[in-house]
């Protein structure tokens, strides 16, 4: 009986998250209400609040699930990398997978801007399970950096370039594409992280 209840509970959560993702992609994060999520999924608002205290917290769960899938594929390839260039290119393949899901990239960007105004959500968004932070990037590249340039700064530069591209792309910018941004980021990281251009 307890197992059946757990399965039902998991299914309810998944249905609500699926509903939210569909509506976020269609209407945007801010414009989607909890009532619309529950109506669309066929549940009461009470079901929603049984699992999450707010739409923001639900989004963090959705984000964690998505990032887990992306990271599993990334980490397998990272275990086979043998140079800074290979590691950075694996990381950019991972980032490109996120951007290719255009609706998700826009919703993530909208949520990030919204979260910047809510201190506890903003702080949680900085945790490793939700994004590729400069600390995670530093941990991934640290063993391959040959200079004294801090790996955390390499990660911060990479994040700024990636997230800057996401804003540029969301606003319809056409001067730089993802390949241009990736090439610039990889070039910069290798220039700062390898001795005298040893690539």
C-alpha cells in the first residue's frame, strides 16, 4: 500500500512538472500561474502545495532534473578527456545541448532574472545542481591548467560568455552565433590556462 502511494505521489509530481514545463515554454515563466499548472495537469492547487511551497521551488526541481540528465552525458565524456582543450570542448558540447532546447533556454533565462530579485532563490540557483558555476568549471579543468591563472576565473569568464550569448540570442541578436561564442571562449581559456599557447 505504501509503495503504491509513493508511486502515485511521484506520478502526481511528474504530471505537475510536465504541465509546468509545457506552459512555461508556451507562455513564459512569469505569466504562468500555479492555478494554470494544476488545471492543465488535472489536479487541485492543494496537490501542488503538497510538494512545493512556490512556483520558484518547483522550477528548481525541474531544473535539477534537467541538469542531472545533461551532466550524466557530460561526465561520461569528461572521464575520457586528456587535455584542457578536450575538457573545455566537452563542457561547450554540454552547454550547446542546453541552448538547442530554445524554449527551455528562454525560460531558464527568464527564471534567472526573476530569481535575482529573491535572495533565497538566487542563492539556491548558484548551487551546483542547478547550473555550471565557476567552481564546478574550475573543478573540471583544474588538473589541466598549466598556468597560475585561477581556474575559478576561467569558469567565470566561460559563464559570462555563455550566459551573455543566451541573452544576445533571446533578444534576437544575429551578429554572433553560438559557434562564434564557443570559439572565443575556448580560445580565451586556452590562452589563459596553457603556458605560452601550448595547445
